C-alpha cells in the first residue's frame, strides 16, 4: 500500500484494514486473536474521547437498585465495545444518572472488577444520563459508536426510551 502499515503477518492490507489504520501513525498494525475480529495495536498517542447527555425515559418505572445494575452493565458493555474496536487502554468510562432527588455515579477503567457505583435515585419517569468515554488506541468516532451502542443495548425499549440532549468530544 505504500503507507508503511502492515498487518500482523506482514502482508499487504485489504481495503477494510487500510481504512482501520487511516490517519494512525505508521507504528499501528492490525492484529487478531482466535475467533475475534481484527483490531488495531500500536496506535501510540491516539487518545480519544466522547461525551453525551441523554434523556432516559423510564417507561416501566424501573427502581434504583435495578438502575444501579444497569449502569454497571453499561460500563462493562462500553468498555468491551471499545476493546473490540481496538482500544488498548480504557482510560475512563464514567456515567452519571441524575433524578429529581439523587444520582447514581458509575465508572470503570476497563477492568470489570474495578467498576464503582454510588448513590441512589428516586424512581421517576425521566432521568438525565451523562456518559464520558476516554480511551487509547481508537478514533473518536469509534469511541462514540461504542458509547452509543452500549447505551442502546442496555437502555432499550420496551423498558426505556433514549433521547439525545447534547454530545461533545470529551477531549479537545
């Protein structure tokens, strides 16, 4: 391809692999593990972030203990999705669910055993959810896709409806 990028077997890249490496340093390469999709390694210095505020409509009036479990699941899901896209380090995935009276705060650094959760919310029809994802090794659009895919997987209908409020790059 002439751009210096190779896959882990030192063969020329196919167009899809080349697209994965587009804009990354020449130290980046494609790597895969048994049965998993290929992903990027060696993208030194590539730190990306994504943040979003969402309205979560609580259609089934889910209670605080269940919402706590869902936030932990959200942290796990976003981390896994980032890693599947090639993130080499999960710098931080944080969420804050705010109710009229109270909050739930949950965060991880990618190790599912280190997920922290605190707080309590009042059961109500709507919440505000803020999520920030900071990762190393993938592009901002991949951090965004991982975050939003995670939200839509965990907070899905018929129990919830997710409505975007605002989004922003978590780094800039």
